C-alpha cells in the first residue's frame, strides 16, 4: 500500500490550531490526520464503502 498526496481546503484558524497541537505533541499533521481517518472508518461496515 502506497501513499497519495491530497489537497484540502480548511479554515485557517482551525488549521493553525491543529498545527500548533501537532507541534506541541511531536507529530506530523499528515500522520495525525491519517490516524483520525482510520479511527473514523474502523468500525464502519464494509457495505458503507461499496456503491
């Protein structure tokens, strides 16, 4: 499984607050976002992704 590059539009205040949070906790923004995404989909049934 490889990595992909994405582009998002995010509110600047939210982004800067999240960036500060990540810096203070010694993590990369992309790593934290990926973990949050995994947490959100881990309990969803497979049918939610099949259309």
